[in-house]
C-alpha cells in the first residue's frame, strides 16, 4: 500500500533533478544538517533507526565523501548538530538528540570534521539551522560564515529531508531573496546525501506521541518542497571545470 502511494505521489508531483558540477571559480560551501547518532546510528535514540537503513547509510557515506572533497580543497564546511534540552518540548516527536549526550554528536564517519580547520560546528536547539545560528546579541553564525568566506553557492546534505533540511533551506532561501546573505546566489540540495527517518503507521499508533512517517514518501515531499522554494535539487554533485556555453 505504501509503495503504491509513493508511486502515485511521484506520478502526480514528479521531481526533476539535475547533475551539478562545482566549478573552481565559484566559492562553494558545504552544509551538513544533523548527521548525528540520534538520527543515524542504530539504537542511539528515540528517532534513531531500529535496524540498519539503506537510505540513511547511503546518506552518511555520500555526505562523508563530499565533506572529504571539500576539506581537501579547503572549502568552507558547516555542520549543524541537533542538540535539544530535555525539558524543552517543541514538537510532536519523542524526546531525542539530548544536549550533552552522544545522541547529539556527529556519527563516527564524520567525527574527524571536529578537527578540520575549515569546518564550523554549530549546535542548535531547534529544527531550523538558520534560526538556530542566532546568537544572544542578534548576530547569526551562519550569515557570518557565508559573508566571511564570500560563499556564492551552498550544497546542503543531511537528515531529515522533510524537517531540519527543509526548514533550513526555506529560511535560507527567504534570507537570500531579501538580500541578507550576499554574495550567496544558489542553494543546492543533494538528494543522494539526504535522508529521513521511518515510522510506519502501525508503529506510530502504538507509540505515545509519535506520528506516522513513511520514509520514502516524506523524503520525496521534502525534496519537492525545497525545489518549490527555489533550491536546486541534484542527484549528482562533483567538482570539475565549468561547462562551456
């Protein structure tokens, strides 16, 4: 039934994706959203996978590959880490990614980023990394990161496609359109390096506070909504020379 629904959805709202080549003459930054144990490591928390998940594993591997490539080129990288206070409910999902626990730390495949000089790590206590970058004095770590590095394009990867990734993309597109993020011109969401979690309907019905969340359907919807906001959706990202007209 779920697979039939997904097929119907994809037929009704097809998602066109493209191959993106990152040119050396365009300053590009990489944004990793919440690739942490609490969302990705089996058994690590209420919203972590209960068993190995192909899409989440693929997202981690592809994000790590891309992060290595950015660091080798000494390009700017920013990693958002979901880090919630246990007594601050803000959503209908079970308590997760608690600040100060291993749930809110990068997955093992990306922990090396913490020692990279070109990487900025930002812990946030809300879904949206853009809003979660606001400091008490009103400054914004993400905005400053874009301006300080004169970033013209960002590639966004991570989890969850339809929640934290989408929220960040929506806020970033709005801020860019208002001129708050100059010189940023383009936001790319790399679909193969994004994923979301899976809560089947029968599990949600028997879990207090849970909502049904079919993985493939919500992943597609998250990408589609990001494209509606003006982001480029890519099914392949690589470095190379710009294409000649």
